[in-house]
């Protein structure tokens, strides 16, 4: 088939989150003469990756968010979009909560459907339970299923699907070569932020409860008792950002904790750091933990992060219940003892290099089009 395959990615918004960054990594490296990405987003405002998507030849379509009460209109608009664009042969869904609606719509007009799980469902609160109920149908509606880890697949689709030939783990891969540590970049980045001569510990992640920022501040407060020259950088944004800023102020850490917002130079930021702290309550994978290891960063990671993210000799796991003091002692000890070396071979061996993952995804898409429904 000579014409270009268009894949419609259904997602909330193309901002700099874990799933969105993974999709963009794939988009940048995929053979766009054969496979082109389009995006259906559920937000009106311009998003972080919109300009790059357009520059790569992608299109962005917008739809009002699914609210249950608008089931009929949501499905109708989704079907109308596909009918108006027959070149969109594959629907690749990244939103679980409304997947039962858009997957049904895609099936109605004969498109190949892929459901993609990027997160675990721990059933910790009422929202998790509601999500589980809303996604019960998903395991019967897609032609193929992807997960960022085996457990992420089980949580959304069940063990039967994961054990079948309709499921595959697609690693949240990175362009690993961009993260290779070099001391000159570290010096330059520290200088740019007026942090020369400082020991930089850091974290990258949205300001949401699952990322455990309150605990992060507690850990950093303990780090300062061991390393007075330490500074802390937080990258990301989210609903809890103001709350965490106020907490840093109340703890007297305002001059030591630096909120860098959303960055488009994460590899350089990772190279700048001296230690990475990742105490997530739970993660589907935790791709930033892999990025930190690709940068050779001593990385202290919680039990809420899947084993698949532990890919190098510079990472260590510690339970959150060990407490802030133990976390501080451990990450400082790691910083002092673990050499900052090139970890590229370890990342590639763990199959987190984007070039191999792109090949896997291209094969899935090409097989879908040639075999059809």
C-alpha cells in the first residue's frame, strides 16, 4: 500500500506529560512518509506540543470532553470526524475513561482500534473505582491492546487479554543518546540557573497527589542536614503547585527549592542534576525514572514504580514508609558513591531506546492496515 497511513491518536491534551511525551518521541522518529499522526484532543486551548505537531505534518482536531450525559453527541461527533476523514484507518486511544464510546464509534465505521494503557489502577479512592467501572467494556472493544507495562495492561484489560496475542508491552522509550551525561553541560546548566558549586537534587513530574511532592520537600529538608550545599529543583506544573510552593515557604526552603515549570530541555536538566528522587505512590511506568538513569543520575525510586523502570546500576528502590530521613541518607550516599558514567548500553539492553520501539509500532500499524478488521 503506497498511500500514507493516518493514525488518529485520541488523548486529553498534548501537553508535556509522560504519555504525551512518549507519543511525541515516537512521532519524531517514525517514518512519516508511510505513517502520519493526527490528534483528537479534548481541550480548546493551545497545548505544549501543538506547534511541533503541525510542523511535522500532523493535524489537531478538537472535541468537547466526554461527560456521560453527552454520550450521544460525543459519539456522533467522533463518528462524523472519521467519516469525513477516511484516510484515518487506525484509531489509537490513550484515554481509558471514554474509550468505550470512541472505540464503539470507530468500530461502527470499520476502523482498526488500539487501546493503550499508560497507568496502573490501584483502586485507592472513589475516582479509581469510578474509572474501573467506566473502563469495563474496553477489554472487549479494541482490535489490539498496548500497555506501558504488563501490570498496566492487567489493570485495564485483565489477565486474559494480556496473555493473548492481542496484547503487547510497548515501552515508553526515549531518545537515549540525548541523555548521555557530560560534565560541560552540567556546568553550563548550573551556571544558567545561578547554581554553580551546588549539589543539585531534583524531580520531574506533574504537581498531583500521586507524585508525592509533600514527601519530596520533607526529604530535601533532611538532605540539607547532611549536605548544606544542596539545592532542589522541581520541574513540571499542576494543580498542587501553589500548595507545594507555600509549603516550601513555610518550611523556610524558599531560597533552596527552585520551581522550573515546564521545560523543553529535560535531557539537559537531567544532566545538571546530581541526584534524582522519585517517590511516586504509584506509576504506570514512570518514564522520567528511565530518563534519569539514561543521564547516569543516581536515582532513588519508590516501590510504587514498576520493576520495568529499574534498568541500570545507578537506580535503587526504597519504600516510602522508610521515611524522609532514610531517603535523604540514601540519596546522598548514592550521590557520593555512584560514578556518573555513560549508561546508554544499559538503556538499550532494557529496550528503552526509541529507535527499536518505533520499529515495533510501525509493524503494528502496517499489520493492522494489511490485515484489516
